[in-house]
C-alpha cells in the first residue's frame, strides 16, 4: 500500500526555515567567565551558537543549552532576544510537531516486496520522512573527519547527530559498542551539520566509528529530519530496515536485523 502523502504546511515550512537558519546563526565563539541560569551558575562558558530562542554552550563540566527567555536582561540584550518573536517561533514549533505527528500516525510505512516484516521492530515515532523498506538515498557529505569507511557488503548505520545534542551524545557509547562487536558486518557513520572545528572540539565521549559533516544540510533536508538523533539502518542491498531514534535500537533488536537481512 502506498504511504499516505504528507504535504508540508506553513508551520512545517517555518520549522524548516529555523533548521536552515541555525546553520548560519553561529558566530565566533564567545567566552564568559560565568553564566547564571535560574538557580545554576556555569563557569568557563563558551557559547558556540545561538538562535532566536536558544544558546548552545560548553562549560567547565560539559555541554548545555539555555532558553534566551531564562537569561538575565543584559544577556538577553546581548543575544538580541525578542520576546514576541521567540514566543511566535516556539508556538510554531509546537504546532508543527503536533501536526507532523498527527499526519505521521495516519501514514503506514510500506513493507518491502516479498518480505514479512511483522517481527521487525518499528520505532514508536520518527521525526523524518519514512523510508522503511525503501532504498536509502545517496549519502551526501562535505568532508570525512575520519578515514572513509568500507561499506561493501555490510550493513550501514547512519546516525544524524550534533555535539550540542545531549541525547545524541548519550547514544555514542552504544554505537561504539555496535561498531566494535559487528565490525565485520556493520559500518557506523555519524553525520553532523556542524563545522569540522566544532566537531573536533568534542572529546568526550570519544567516537570510535566513522564521522563526516554536511554543513549544507543536504541529507537533513532530503530526509526531512526535524529532530535528532535520527538513524537509518541499511541492509547490504541498500534497503532501509530501521529508522528513528538510535536509543530504541538496542543490541537484541540490531541482532535481529543483522540475522534476518544478511545476504
């Protein structure tokens, strides 16, 4: 059965614009000795990027983000905070998410021809165009930050992530374990839309699989990814077998896909 068509709405177009705008909003890193956020004080703060609603920064204990509306007035002015504009954007995001989820619930991913997928795990929700059971689009990147990996005859796990994204960082140890355990059968590739310099600044957690960047966000736009982390598990014949948050793809589920769809 053909998957129901999800047409972009005005809200989704706004969110799409915001995603693109984020890529161009980062200025040179700014350093602050301290940053007070409600009842918490961060030290040795380096703001790496900002949007109309948020700032993303590193500090002495790791990475964090903050809403501009929660900063003190001086910092709000420094980051050009506009309360009305910020509220409008946040409302558009919420409406777009609700609308996308409603449309997605009506759309049933197609099953691969001649394959019984009843026992395949399906993520409870995805934040992207559904490709389950379909050929994976061409992988478009700007640069490899590691050696280009070998994918011939292997499963490929594409993970879309960013250094500022805490759930993305939480997934890294599990992805490292997958790459180590299934090195002969699986290639894990992390793709970020950040600059090479930003990615290389992140030293913890360490990444033991291939990394590339795509600052032009070609794949994000092509796959209509609206939230990260998002991953695609592609079998050796190029068909997407799993899509969604990598945190749902535990070792048992991955083993199922590897055993079932091996050539």
